C-alpha cells in the first residue's frame, strides 16, 4: 500500500457532541516534522492542502493503546475497538511515552471500508476538522494489516487517528500502536534467545545509527546478527567501538542468507570490558527497515598474543585446529607457531579466517631464521573460505627441520582464526 504526506481540511456537518468532555482543539504546530524519506515505497509527496466533505453523524474518542516494542518477547498493547457507522468518523487520540517510529496493527471487521489518517495536529473550527499528517490508506471489512503506518512521534505529544467511513455500511476496526525505538544508545543482552528491537528510521526520515552497549561475560569472540523484519534478506553495517565510543574495528557490511556463510559478524572481546556495537543502515532488500532485531552470542577463545619467535606455540601434526583470538584493540598484534618436519615431504598448514570479518591476516613461514617464500595476506572479505598454504623447496616438499609460522593481524582486525598443521 502506498502512503503519502499531506495537509488536509475536512468540511463536516456535525451534531452537538463533546470529545472527552470538550471539543478537541490541538493547534497546528509551526515545526511540524515532515520526513523527506519515510517508508519503503519512498513515495512521500510534498505537503498539499485538500478539502473533504462528508455527512458525519457522530464520532468516538477512545484513545489508541501504544506500547514500545523493545524485544521480540515484548507483549504488545491491547487493541481498541472502533465501530464507525455509515457516514461517520472516529477521531482518536494517540500519545506515546517515548520517541520513535510508530506503526499500527489493524484488524477490520464486517462490511464497508474506511479511510485512515494519522494527524500531527488537528482542530475543529466551525464544524470543520483541520489537520496535518499522513494518509494511511483505505481499509476494508475483513482485512488486517500488521505494522502499517511508519509515522515519527515525539515523547508525550498527542496525535490523532482520523477514521472516516463514507460507505453505506457500518465499519468495525481494532487498532493498536507499536512503537519502535530510535534511541541512539541501547543496551544489548548477551545470548540469542530473543531479538532486541529497534527502528532503522529516524524521526526526520533518515536511517538510524544506534550504539548497542554490551559487556561480555567471557573473553572470546562475539557473533552479531541482524534481522530486518520483512519479506527479504537483511542488510546493514556493523562496527565495534570501545567504552569511549572510539572505533576499534572496520565497518563490516552485513548480508544474511548469501551462500550460507554470511549472516554473522565476529569481533574479539575481553571479559568485563564495555563495548558498543554500532548498527547502521539496516534494510530489507532495498528499503529502510522500520523495525529490526539485533542479537549477539559469545564463544570463549584464547588470545595468545605470542609476540616473540622464541615463545612460539608448537603445532602437532594432524591434531585438531588451534583456535586463536584477535581482540579488537585498534592496533596490530602477532602470533608465532612452530612445527617440525621429520623428513622431506609435502607439508601443509591451513588457516581458516571465517570468523574474522574485520581486517586482514598476514602469514609468513620461516625455516629457522630464513624466510620461506613470500608473505601471504588473507583478505577476510571472502567469508568462510579456508586458505591452504603449501611450502617447500622442491615440488611442494619441505626439507626436514623446524619451521615457524608468523601470523600478524592488520589494524582493526578482530575475531578468531584457526590454524592447523595438516601434513
């Protein structure tokens, strides 16, 4: 359904009645916010004045229930029932305790249809309802619509839903408001049992940049996932910051569902330290995401930081891979490994950087003090790929002796790699 932004004047023939004991009179604000880009269809039109006339018999005034949705486990507000007779309308107040992007659940009953507007401001003057806001479209008996509207709201300000039934049949609809936060800083719980929910749009219509505060319970690597709640893939940008909100990783482009290897971003972290995961530009296909989920889990890992060759860790042939953590520190660090070749043979060491999405890893081999071949920089943008390094003087065979592997992370490299002495 396409949506548009407009100002409107409704000419009404009204009976003498009151709204919560008084005629509603909310003066138009001079600083009414009109986003330049608001919803997925990107069909926001310039503000325009229009006039509508209808034979209105009555109106109702029960306020719409609004609840902030913070996690996927949040219980939504109860729906309010509005029964709109033929040629009648409802003018219902909408107030939120918090700033964010407000969407509505509709459940239309019976026959007929109604048009719905969300008003930033309205007033009734000489039987005419005057307002400024968003056209949310027409709804028909039997229809339901989950999360429709996408209108920006301020905390504590009263808005209005105008529901107009111009058909010859009565119209019944149940409505509730779901508010998605655009707060610039949130706290993210550890674990994957539920999604922390936020909005990808700001009140001004742009895309949000939200810092999610985390405090890991282990030293290891975190896996961060995004979910744009819609009908397509999820996209976004993720980066890690320290407690002072200084960036300590590269910005990683997130994309779910691509060849089975994407859909997660990894960073190395230290137990008890405070970090911020910055999430930006979350979208579903090519559209802004009016609501999205973010979550993270942590896996224990060892940060070896073996800075000297003399302290190199011994790799055992055909043993399980050795897992080593690269913590996000904003600086480089080095790990050294060694292994023995007892007789001349083809020898392989495999490096798996699928858990490093930020930065690169450079690997260099030595026999004793002599460098063997050239250094190989592994570009971690090739998610999930295992790199095999084969070395030796003749036909890929290594002479007997002690060999060393030097693994150096680039600045802002973060995550976990696996190294294995294969044969």
